[in-house]
């Protein structure tokens, strides 16, 4: 019988070594694992901190925008010339501690065909009166918007009108009842432009077009066909969707600079108007103007018509324009288009202007930048009848602005973007809409991206 021999000394030492090695290996991998996850944790904490900085900068930017809107040299006029340099509304890479913010703006004088890839982003507030108001524009006006069809324009009007009568090509209750799942036709005014998604026949391509990050300029993925989303036509120009051209917020200011109600240009305001004219000019000049205006019961329907009929000079009219309103209780002044800030594509939708005269208005603006504080100059470009027709849809002043604010934290990290709509129509400034647009991705263009990259690499060295 064989008695089992104890393991030799050397074999026992060998297995101990193997065990020690395994333990050491385990400890090393644990150390590596925790080291790596701590680094990850640190980096993500750093990003979270940067994002919080960006959010704080954006909140500050919104307050700054409210201040600018309520402190304009001429209320409702927001051209570069009118704004004092100490609080210019052009805001680019404004530092707030380690963070920065930008206003993502638009160029009103860009060509109808869109902006080329070389066109830079403009950093400023956006005038909501530079767009068509979904709640007041007619089917005819809506139909002329880029990417719009007559059927879709009719469906938009059917969505907001209170009746159930289907407009030509439009959609009411029975169309929406057939959807899966079905829903009701709103039959009430639009409360946001995003509500357009609900309208029958609408697609994301029509809404956003090539400009999927909604910054008004051509980004690399928006000019490469279908290499990356979205599909685009790679023609070197941005072809934006409907969202670029429509609003639900535009409205006229109801108050004068001193906070009192504006004077009606209708019969009910005639006495106040007479007082204003004699105060601003003289009693005799006032009488001349009132005489030219004629019968108070056939009052002008718009400020532009008032100007044309009054035979005032533009310089005279500018002095009283902010005191007057064409709004009546039956027809509140909602949705007028500011002829000084609307693009050519938008102006072409206005009755009396059209595609033939819109380019002339834009070229007048380019050559007369110091005239963009009034609606009166339109009568120097359009003939009288067309000016009177267009006047009902136009204004020279705005009360509602968008601050589309992008911000980054330290070292360009933690990108965030929030859009604020600021309404000053009742005096003061109220934020009436806030929308987080961070999910649309980087919207500050290639130039700012490169600047941020350089900043990071300088700091890494
Ligand atoms: Ca309806
Ligand atoms: Ca874009
Ligand atoms: Ca693309
Ligand atoms: Ca294009």
C-alpha cells in the first residue's frame, strides 16, 4: 500500500507564487478600473459644472435682452444705428465669469435664395415682427411662403378658425378623425409655432427644411446631400423650412414711450391727434395735416395710409409715429410685419408688395440704413395704391423679440441653448416663451467652433 507523500517544498512554494501573482494581478486591474472610472467621473463632473456655468450665462443673457428691449433709444426700433453702444444688442461671446453667451441672429437683407456657406452667423436679437403671424395671415399670404402648398396653407387656416367649414384643399374635424390615433382639429389660435406639427399634411422637412439646427446658416451636414442627416440639395445655400418664417407672438405696442395709451388714427382719436400735432409742430401746420387727412369718418386703415394722405414729410412723421395706432377694438394690431426687419421672401408674401417689389424694398433698405426707423419710406418705393394696400399689413416698429441664446462654460464645454421670446407691447419686458434647443446640437457655426477648439488646445499645453 502506497502512502501519499506530502508535496515537496519547491512545489508548495511554486503554487504560493501563482496565488500571489493572481492576487497582484487582481489588485492592479482593480486599481486601473477605479483609476479609469475616477477619471471618467471627474470629466463628467467637469462637463456638468461647465453646463451649469453655461445655463447661468444664458439666464443672465435673457435678463440682458429684456433690458435692451426696454431701453431702446426709440421704442420699437432696433437697428444698429438706434442702439447706444453701451448696450448694443449685438452680443457675441459675451463673458460671464468663465462662461460665454451668444445671441443667434438673422440677416434681414440676405438674398431670397438663402445664405451661402461663406455667410457668417449674425449675433443679435431676432424681431418676431419680421415673420408672418400664423393667427392673422391669410391663406393667400401663407401660400407664398417657401415650401408651402395651397393645401397646407388652407389646413393651417382651418386649424385656427373656429368653424368646421373645410377651406379649399384644407382639413377640419373629419380629416383628423381619420388619423391613427385620431385627434381633434383645434379651431382656436396657435399658441406656439411648434403646434404646426399637428396640422394635416405637415412634415419635418417642410417645418425645418435643410436648417435642422435652426440657426439660419448652412452647417456642414446641411450641405452634403444625404451623407449626414438631413437630406439637402448641396447647392451651397441654406433652404430653411417654415419655422424660419412664422410666429405667433408678433403684436403692436399698445403704449407710448411714457406708458400712456396710443392715439387712434380713427375718428375717436381726432381731438387728441389735433393736440399732438400742434404741440409737436405748430397749430397751423397741425391744421394743414388734419385738412389733408380729410373726413375723420373715412379714417386711414393703417399708419402708412395715414402718412400718404397727410402729405407730411418723413422727418415729421417719425416724430409722431410711436404715438399713433391704427388698431381698433374690432381689429387689434396683431401680426403686422416690420418692413425694416423682414427678409425679401417674407415681404413677397404681403399684398401690394409681391415678388416683383420685395427686392426693391430690400435694396432701398441697404442704401438707406438711417431710414429704418419708420414705415413711411415704403411710399417712396411703392406707388400710392400699392402702398395703401400693403400698409394694412406693415409696421415700422416692433414690440416682441426673440433672444436665441447659446452658451458654453469654461474651456468651451457644456454647450447649452435656450430661446426666449420677450414681449414689451404693454411696456416693460415679459418673457412669454422659453424653449430649450440644446438637443438641436451646436448652432454657432464653424468659426466659433474653431475658436473654442483653439482655446482648449492652448489650455492643454
Ligand atoms: Ca376650423
Ligand atoms: Ca443650420
Ligand atoms: Ca445632409
Ligand atoms: Ca441648399
